[in-house]
C-alpha cells in the first residue's frame, strides 16, 4: 500500500511540474 501511495505522489508531482512548465512561459512573456 505504501508503494501505491508513493507512485500516486510521484504521478501528482509530475502533473504539477508539467502544469507549471506550461504556465511559466505565459508568465515570463
């Protein structure tokens, strides 16, 4: 169960990072 939670956290972090990566150029420009 711990392993599944860790995978879920990594997945959420990846999605958040992708979202920020898409948003940063808009803010910079």
